[in-house]
C-alpha cells in the first residue's frame, strides 16, 4: 500500500473511534459519558459488546496502519529519522495493546476500582502501556517535526497535546480508583486529545505525501541532500 494511504488511516482511526463511542452510548440508554469509562461499553457482559469490540478493534488496526505509514515516511527522509521511527513504533505498540484489550482483556464490570479477575487486571495493565506509548509517540513526533520545515508549526501543538494528556491522564488514574463522579469527562479529555492529534497529524502527513507524489523531486530527498 502506498505510504500516503497509510498516513490517511490516522484520520479514519479518529473518525471510527468517535463514531463508536457515540454509537455505544446511543445503544445503551443507561450509559453516561460523564461518569463512566469508555471501556465500560465493552466490559465483560456489556450489551452490544461484540459489535463495539469489532469497531474498536478496527480503530486499533487503523492506528497500527498509521504507525506503519509514519515509519515509511520517516524512512524516506534525510533528517530526524530516529525520532520519527520511535514515534512510528510507539504508535504501532499503542494499536497492538488496544487490539489485545478488545480481543482478550475486557474490563471487569464497574471499572478499575472493581477489577477482580486476571482479565480485568490485565486490561488495566495494557491500557496503561497504550497510554504511555501514545505519549511517547507524541514526544518523539514533536522532536521529528523540529527537523522537518513543513512540520515545524505542529511542534507547539504536539507538545501542548502531550501536556494535556499527561495532566489529565495522571488525574484520571487516581480518579479511576477513587470513584470520582466525573471520571468519564476526565478520561474523554485524555483520549480525546490523542484522537484529535491523530486526526490533525495524519491529515497533514497525508497532504505532504500527496504533494511529494506529484513532485519530480520529493521533499524528503531535498532534505537528505541538504543534510542535518
């Protein structure tokens, strides 16, 4: 598959995720986006679990595809390869962990506070790894963007997104076990920041790849000729 189409999968991933969360809430009138975690939609025994598992799995597959696209993109550039590769691998790890959650490690009913089974405990572990790898992806991407003239403008946005995820994610980790009444809001700030970032960066990288595809001399080649 062409790199530019892989880069577009980040946009598709964001749309699938948002659509799935909205659909899950609509199919379950007793569900509250304000107080309940997103994972509660696919917790063990949850209604519509199979449908939502498939949709969330599709999201994670798209994130993996986006990570592969980023890897291919960084491999063709002459500067900042290492940081770009770290970002790409971190995105792939994020998608893989998310896929494992949907396939094998459902949340126990009641969330992290009520985790009683090995499956529920591993859900928390893999969710934590996915959160950490997504933030590493942001930091590495910000460093990579510094080396790319056409992406430098996205460095502040990426750093701000990282800080929001760090703060809200840290607060959310405590809120999940303390029974904070608006945990759903906190979690959606954290995950929503990542989803919007995926959409924005994916679309920008796709547009750049499209421009490169219509150019006789790819911008990556020009940067490589110019050196670091």
